[in-house]
């Protein structure tokens, strides 16, 4: 009851921080998709790239998030603003599921279908856009879904470097030993994650090839 | 239809060899010609090099040595996309695009070639009727079709841009006996009407005898002999004889006498 009271009293700030949170997650996911899908395509088509690309993405994944924020701090332009830094860090974490699922999705296309397409005289580009990507789409989307859900959680840590988002409440609550404040950050974040999971999952099922 | 009546072969292999990237030879010393309008059946067991031979024609594979000519031009020098668009290709797994309706599958190459939508639509209907399909299936997806229907769609798709050459890799191999028989009849009927130059791969002697103008018998990556169905039946050579033993009696009645 107390929590609801707090939320209604501070709904302006809750909305503001939720908005910041969405900005961090949304822009980092978009960047990860723009970079990750091409990298996934490259590693699916040219096996030499598979190990370095997926290996690098894997290594990034193992860096603790706070440490990654710290490493990026001295980077020019990026380190100047906390939200830039947070977005870059979240992008780097989101890359692995996007790259891996793009790779898996494209490699999973029935070889007979690819061969038929190639035999019909489709160019590599036509094969990619007419056949491989549409057929891999639901797998790619499930990678994006994982990336978003993980990012929503990770983005709370961005508050530690002053990038805002729902983590603000959580860190403030931790400092003040106030569970209500912690929940005021954690519950909207959890709702965001569930909503993203549900809606992207629905889209993924819609796009799944028969 | 037949722009090549001077007897110049449509497809020609000159001492062609193919070697896998790991060095394993799959095909050696292949020299054979395919004449306009004929159906050359490549007959042989698994691993004899039939499919490899087929894929060398539309350059899904490139020869390690020797030359492959299509319509008198070296395939190695041709634009591979144009080469393939002039050659219909049908495979056993059919390879229909699962996310496209039958209509979009069959119309893909004409669409990519920039035909207007109305002409593509008309062509698709014409092709579906030609291969004996009901126009109502045009809006269905491949997974909603039977195996026989799928293969008919595969043939329609291969014929879409009206190629003069058709490559067929065990197209009826995965079908039940009755459907296979139907499609073989259909093939003979179509071939009589369209007069394409066909290279057809099979390991089924009955199918070979029934459909072939000539049978190219392959074994371990080599061409053993090229015989008409009638010559094949009379042959006393060990390999044809072995095939006839394996496939048993009654072969005489199926053979293509060139009069059908």
C-alpha cells in the first residue's frame, strides 16, 4: 500500500525515469540490430568470420557491466555524457544474442531452398533479401527479444554512472536503505521487461515460417 | 521453340573433371553432348557423379579441368546469373520457398526479371494448368500441398521464364509409386509439347528407360556408355546387364521408343 502511495505521489518522476529507461534500451537495441544483423550475416556466409565475430561478442558478454562502464569512460565523445556511455555499453551487451541468432537463423534455412534459389539465378543479394532473411526473421527476432529483456535489467545499472533510468530509484533506495524506493525502480523495470518479452514473443510467433 | 536445329549440341562437356575442395575426385574425363530437344538421362548409383554433372551445367559447381559449354558458350566465361536464368532447375527436395504462396514461388523469376504483375499472374496460371494443377492452389503455401503437388509446382517454377534447358535431379525420387507414375506420364506429355533440352538424373532404370532419348550410364565418377533405351535393353555389357538384373522383368514394355 505504501508503495502504491509512493508511486502515485511521485508518478511524474516515475514516468520520467521510465522514459529515460526506454530511451537507453530502445536506442541501444536499435544500434545492436543495425550492427549485429550485418555481422551475423557476414559470419553465416563467410565461415572465417564466424569465430572472431562471435568470439568477440562472447568476450564482451563476460565483462562485468560496472567494469565495462569504467572502461568506456576515457573514450572520447562517448565518455562525455553518461547516456552515450550507457547506450554504448548496452549495445555491446545486446550484440551477442542478435549476432548469434542471425547466424543461427540463416544457417538454419533449408539448404535445398537456398540451392533452388541459387539454381534459379537469384543473385546473392536477392537470395539474402527474398529467401534467407525472411526465413530467418523469427529466429533473429527471438535474439532481439533476449537482448531487450537483458537490456532492461542492465540499464538499471546505468544509473550508477548518472545515465538516469529506473536504476535511479534503486540506487537511491539502496543508499537510503528504503525498500519502497528500490521497488519503485524494480517493479516498473520488471513490467517493462515482461511487456517487451510478451510483445516481441507475439511478433516472433506471427513471423515464424510454417 | 527450337532455335538450334543445326544439330549443334545445346550442352557439351569436354573432358571435364571435378574435384572436391578436399582433393577427392568426383568426376573425371567426362565428354558428352546433349542435343536440342532430347532428354538425356544420367543413370547411376549414389556417388556415381550424376548430380555433380548436373550442377556443372548451371555452374553451381565449377570444373577442376575441362570445359562445359551451354549453347556454344563456355559456362566459365558466362554471366552466371544469366546462365542460370536460362536453365530450369528441379531438385528432389523441390526447395519451394516456404514463406511464399505457390503463385509467388512460380512467379519469382519473372518478377525479378521485371515483368509487369499482370503478365506474371497470367504466366503463373498458364504454368499451373500446364503441369496439371488446379488454379485454386495458387494462394496456398507449400506446406499445405501434397508431395506430388509440390513437385508439380517445382516444375512449374523451373519453367517460369521459359528456359530452353531443364535440369532435373531425381525430381520424382521421393514420391510414392502412383504419383511418380503420374508425373512421369505428365513429363512425357509436357516434353512432347515443349520440346526442351532436358538432363535428368535418376538411379531408377525404369524411369530412365521410360523418359530418356538417350541414357548416359555413370559409375564411380566416369561415364561408362551412352545408349538409347532400346540399345540399353539389348546390351550385353556387364553394367547395363547388372542394372537389368537388378530391376527384373518387364522392362521391355516401359522403354521410350521415341514414338510417344
